[in-house]
């Protein structure tokens, strides 16, 4: 018997009515489940957007920026401590002596190649103050300090004497004038190299260089520097073209692209161009080919530009998951794509490290990088063996776990999108396991592109498509010099001088930065 005050609804006794009630209840549960999943997905998207907005306003804009900010904070704190110590040393001779002793013990030796300028501080008196006898030197205290002379400009005066014979009328001998990069202009090739390196390696726009020259009473306008820049950049085009051909003959390359704002003269505004980059660096596995990077300017980001850049290439291309690169992979064994684990990791970093799935995924990817740290510098066969034994189980477990998590997530959530990115690129992501010459990520070319981004902030834009091409050409040699430990100033000075004096095209390979280094060593 049911109590009279029981409010529990009674179930119908008719089977058909009971079945209808059950179907209606299940439909309501399904509707509620769908609404719940939609709300959860929307909530996660909003949280993801909020985290991105907070990072853009208050946080970092790149994964390395946190370290740079931390170093900047350390520099400021250390400078403040040094200032406080200097103030304290002024009132305490003992403390001042202690500070000097500490600096003296940790300063090390100055490089031997630096020129030495001796300053001798001898007593004015040469006789003994007691007996007036002559003083003799019994020793010398020597101290070295680092000095600097601001960049000095000089004038090279070239004289070509005319020699004539008194006995033979009309016989006059004179050395021909040396070739000049800037015909009718005042700069030497070293000066043009200085402008190029300052602009594309040190990221100093031409108007700032003009201001620096003015401080030494050298009035050279920005438009004159622009003329020197354009002429010098045109001269090195054959070297960059040949370097691209050399890279396309490599078995493995990295590729990436970044925006390069250029002026659109017809509209009087800037438009978005792109600097495409291909790079080679076999040092992580002990390869003998020297590292290099070549930039190529293109007005767009379409697949046709990727095909033009890599026309004729048939090796392994390491890149991100951008669709333009996927069009390069062919079934006949042309280009083989190896994808970047750093981009997979970045997808989950954007979700915020507090999300459980993102946090676990980042830990698993970190384990892969820990294995790579142990294998870095070893030969390809040892790297492959280490990856097969340590990395393959980690990769297989990660993809199995991601598949399980995807089945539990709403399809439209950001986490599901990050997981799908990893699963959709699985074939290219696991390729490093079977080839010890393939890297785990695409960071090699991304590091090479980073100076382009810095120069982009300082210069704002290039002067049209031709300016973008000039930017790409000079940056190719500048960044390749850095990869090979070459001083760009010396390199550009020497290469421009050789090219102006008719360097033969069949010896253009000798002008590559890595060959130039060996030549200078000899």
C-alpha cells in the first residue's frame, strides 16, 4: 500500500502507455545530454578564449619570451645591486677594496688578438729622496682594462701617378682605376657592407644609420644609403641563387614561412608579403654538410609559392602542418614530409597548462624531448636505435591515449581540435623514429626566421615586392654567416670586393660563407 501523502507519480499499467512514457523519458535524457555537451563545449571554448586574451594582454607572446623576460628581470636586479654596492663603497674603503678584489678574481683574461696600447705611469722623480742617489726599476705592476673606440670612418685617398718617358713622346703609363661597387659614389665596399649588416643583421633602419653618421659630421641622407643598399643587394644575388641550388641538393631540409609587410605603392598602404625559408643543419647527427638558410620573398602564402621555392627537390622536408607543404608530397616518392612535434606541443600550450588533458599531453611530449637530449650529437644509426627503444613506446602510448580522450570530448571543443591536429598528422610525426637524421621539430628554421621578425618590427615594412626580395637575399647570407660562425661585416666586405672585380661564375661556390671561413683560416 502506498501512503496517502506519497507524491511519487504512478506508472501506467498499460504496456503500450508504459513504452511510450519510457521513449519520451529517453528522448528528454538525450536532449539534456546534448544540451550539456553543447554547454560544456561552449564553456571550454570561452575559457580557452579567455586564457588567450589574458596571455595576449598580460602574458607572453612566444614560448621563449618568458625566459627573455626573466633574464631582463635578472639584469635589472643585478644592475640595482651593483648601484647600491657602489654607493656603499664610497663610504666604506674596506668594502670598496673587497669589491675590487672580487672583480679582479673573476674577470678572466682579455682576448689576445686585441691590440694593446701601453700607458706608462712613472714617478717624476728619478733620484732617491733620502740620499739623492739614482733609482733603479725593480718591477712593474701591470693592469689590463677593456677600452673602446667608437666606430671610426676614414677617407681612402687613391692616387694614380702618371709616368712618362722624356725620350719617347706620347708614352704615359698609369695604373687603371680600381673597380667600384658604387660608380661615381664615395663608399668603399666595406662601407656598403657596413650599411647592409647594420640594416639586416643589427636591425637598424636606414634613417637611424643616417642619424648615427650625422653625429660624426658625415651628412649622408637616407636616400643615399638606400641607393647603396639596393646596389649591394643586387650584387650578391648570384651567391644566394647558387646557395639555394646547393640546399635543394640536400637529403633533408626544414621549411617555414613568416609575414613580411611590404609597401603597396598603388594603394599607398602596406600589404602582407611572406618570407619563405628553407634551411639545412646536420650538426645534431654529425653530418658533414655545413648549415645554411635561404629566404625567398613571395607576395602570398599559397601552395604555388611553396612549389616554386622547392621546385626539383626530392628529399625529406620537415615542416609544420600547413596545407601548402602537404601539396608537395607525391605518391611517386618525391618529397617526404616529416611534421613538427613543437607545433603539436604548441596546440596544447594554448589550452593552458591547468587543463588536465593538456597537462598530461605536455608531460608525455616532454619525455620525447628528454630522449632527444640524450641522443643529440650521436650518429644516425645510434639515434635511430635509441628512438626505437625509448621513443617508439612513448609515441604509440601517446596516440592511443589521445584517441581515448577524443572519444570522450565534445567534437567542437578546443581540446578536441588539438588532439585531432596530432592524430591527423601522425604519419609525419612518427617519421623521425625510423630515420636518425630527422629532427623532432622544425625549430632549426624557426630560429633562423626569428631575426626577420625583429627586423620587421624595427623597419615596419619593405619598399614593395622588390624590397622584400632584397630583404630575403641579404638575410640569407647574414643568417648563414651566423650559423657558420662568420663575421658578416668581414664576409660582405670580401665578397662584394671579389664580385666587383669580376669573380668568375664557375667559382661562385668558393664565396659560400662556409667556404669563406676555410679560406680565411688558410
